[in-house]
């Protein structure tokens, strides 16, 4: 007996969420929630929600779909807080990492492709020791089950146009090399009122920032002997003003 078409469609719709996959479709700013992929480059997985595994793919830069329409560029002030919604919630272990990249000379936030060593890390989350003794509870993450994530635009960066890149690295099955799952998106920002006193450094590039065998991407977070305070977040160190 064939299942009704409506049931199949409904199942296909909820399947990505049930599998623990997610996207970052909406930008949040000053109490406003913008429509899907407004000021955010539409991601390759905007329908499937599937993660990216390939660290050598240029898709890792902004997770964007091919031939996307320009989503527009949002004007914000340095020091303001912006956020992303999480469609599906973050329900896997792993760090939440934030990068920014300034548009090169002759480019804007909408025309830059994110290539080259232009990305600087502005924030990352690390695990802490939970109170539940079960092995799966050894690593706790501040943003676990989050439906929104937020970040402050550094006050000291120069005014200009930037990409803001949010990334969650799911490492729940990273005990098998190469089984790290990447979810992310890039927002296009025009930053004003920047103090210009900061000099972001060091810079990373995508692909190239991560190795599949590095400690933060190849480990078993469910083992009791793993110490959360020794977890090494992949990529360069965080730059602060």
C-alpha cells in the first residue's frame, strides 16, 4: 500500500530536523527578525539542512548556494549585537565559531567571494564539565539546543563592508576521521562608527584553515578520559580589540 503523498511530503519536511541538521536562515538585529536569507547568503543546504564534510571545498567559505541573488547588505554600528536564528536547533556537540572578513579593495560585501587569507576569528565557544556522570554528558556546550546565536561586532575594527561568518562544527561522531559536520552561513554587513584602532590578526582562509586530523576535529567526545578544558577549537586564535 502506498503512503499518501501528503504524508511523504510532511515526513521529508521534518526529516532534516529529526536527523539533527540545521541552518542559519534569519538575521536578527535590534529586535527585528529579517526574512529567510535577507542579508545572509543563501546556503547550499537551505532545503536539505545537510552538513558539509569536505574541508577542501570552497563551499566552506560561506556555505553558499551557487548563483544566489544578492541578499543585500545590512548597516550596523561597531559594537552592536547581531544574531542568527537556528532552523532545527543546535543539538550536537561541538564549538560555535565566528569569523569576519573585510571586503578587499574594489570589492563590497556583496561582491567579495571570501577567498584568500582574509578571515579573522572574533569568538569561539569551548566545552565545560557537566554534572551528569554519564559519558555522553562529559562535554557540555554553552549553545547546546540553541534556537538563536548572537555576537557583538568588535568596536575597534575599521568602518567598512564585511562578511560575518557563523559556523557550528558538530563533532559527535568525530571519533571517525573525517566525520566532522560543518554548518554555517555568512551575513553581509556595512559597519559604521568603527574606532579603527584594532588590527585583526592572524588571518585564515577557507579552505585551508582546518585539517581533518587535528585534535579538535578527530576525537571521541563521549570518552570519560577526554578533558573538556583541553579541547582545542580548530582554526586560528581569537582576535580581540
